[in-house]
C-alpha cells in the first residue's frame, strides 16, 4: 500500500482517463486496496457450499463470484478438482474467447502457468486437444498440478521458448497469449510491485510481449484466432502491442467482443477491452481477440509432432473429464507426469 501516489502513477491516470474523478478513483484503488469477491470457475458439476453474489450480465454460468469471507481454496471440493480459484479480472480477460466461432478442435496456451486461462478455455470451448506451454521451467510444476487436480483432459504440457515452435506453425484454431507484463494491477490487491510504472520496466515488457505475440501469431491456423491478454494498465503493453501486431501481420483483423462492448478501450479505435479496479469487480485486465483471415488448410498436429518439438513429459491416462453437459463417451485423457 502506498501513502501517496507516485508521479508516474499520476501521469498514467491522466493518460488513461480524461475525467478527473475517474483519475482519482483509479489512483485510490491502487494506493488504498480494497478486497474483491473470491471467484471460482467450476470444472465439474456445481455442488456449491458457498454464499454466491448475483451474477453480472456477461458472467459465464460456470463462474461464481462468492461473498466476502468465503475461502474456496480451503474447501475439500477444491482439492477434489471441482473448481479453480481465480481473480474475476481473469474471467473478464478470458471473455474475449466467447467471440470465437465454435467448434474449436485445438487450443494452444502460450504462457499457460499457473493454468487459469487454459482451464477457462477448456471449460468454455470444449476443445478436442489443449496444449499448454510454459517457457519458465520453475512454473511447470504448478501448471501440471492444477491441470491434473481439475481433471483437464486431453491435455499436453510443453516447456518451450515461443521462438522454438516453428514445427507446429499454422496448426491451432485458437492461440492464447496471457502475456507476462509489468503487473501493475497487483497493486490493487495490496501486493508490492517495485518499478511497475517505470518506463524502462514497461518498455522491456512491451518488447517481450511483441516477441511472444509474433511467434504466437504464426501458430494460428487459417481462419483461427489469437487472444491477447494482460493484467496491467500501461498503453505500451496493451493497445500499442495490438496495433503493432496488425501492422506486422496484416492478415489478422481485430474481432468485436459483443459481451464486453461497455468496456471498450477509449485509447484506440480497435476493439480492445479494459477492466479497471475502481469497478470493484477485479484488480484490472486488458483483452483483445484477432482472427487470421487467410484461407487454407489447417496443419495437422499429432502427438508425434508435439514430441518432436520437445515435450518433456510422458503421456499417460488421467481421469475422464466430468463437466456439466459436456461428457464425451469413451474419451481418454492424455497427460504428462513422470518427470515431476
């Protein structure tokens, strides 16, 4: 918690909002953090023992906001994999996936750990295969643990740099980039994020995000989708990355997300969407969706090809998924695990 806003925070607030009142609300939400309602995404049938807040208009049916004081992470149903705990801002960011035209057979999550966006995508779109990549080795353990606990299958985990995946270019109908960022929204939950408003931090992250999204764009199949998300506020890491993507890859076009129209960013003409902490819904998020307009065949990806690009974990059977109205008879889960 900060006693007074820094000059860099004041400068950012003026850039984000024309209205002085909104500037003050935004700053106050960061220097005097308030609690947000706990949130869970159900991975199996609902058996809620919690007090639940009324849903808002765009909230998915498998997501519940809980009343203050509820502690879903400590309940036995959590350990049994019935739900995944997440910030409601993550739900907001993942809502761009609802503008994807189904069915989606393959989903590739480029920066997957700890697994929240992967689990949301699996629950919302029911793909035939979910591929979760995490470049940072020390984060692989938590990713595997969450996917296994929530019975997410069939799924495969990779530990690859985004630049080392050219063998599977043009192969996935949806690629998710929940990009590493300066993490400014963590301040709204009382975390310390030193230097998160400094131009050097922001530029370093923006350059990394451009590299990641450029490599991710090349994995998208013709007519497939690319979703971009962050949990930060800076324009350089959000709208400017999206504008850069469209300049670099003119075959992509931004997609309107009708469920989020009231959250349209005022900092670009592109359909990009922002949630701010003064909304009291979550700490904040940015999201945008793009479609590859090229026409052509989707490159087929099989397990052997994934093994060739460096999968570190053996595939083995896991529990059959058990989600509301989504069971597929005879489907086997594929998972990894011997190395952890």
